[in-house]
């Protein structure tokens, strides 16, 4: 198990999330009334998973911490963030 600190964008502010004692950290897109948003899930075998919702972007330098890729446009903007700006 590992502890992961990852910087994410929620609303208009960046914040650090801490996932403790996880086996892996995965990313999924989910529909929301404001458009598409990301959900991060820290998977655990022996206790409930940690689920963080409402994420617009993930700091590119932290992408290697994920078991799944962040979908990005050619300009480097994550897909949920770019959809929200439209």
C-alpha cells in the first residue's frame, strides 16, 4: 500500500488531496450538471475506497501517480476543464 498526494483543480482553486493506504489510484470521467467532471478513486483491499469527485484537472506533474491517463486536448488542457470553459 502507498500514500499519494496529488494536486487537483476543483472550481477555481488548486488543492492537494491525500490518498492513504491505497493499492492504486484511478481516474474516471463522470457526467455532472456543469458538464463532465473527473472522479479519483483510491482503491483499498481491506477498507472502503477513497472517492474524490468534482475534479476539473490534475496537475500534469502528478499524472504518473495515476493508473489511468488524464485525457487532454492538444493545448494540454484536461477534457473536463476545456468542456467547462465552453
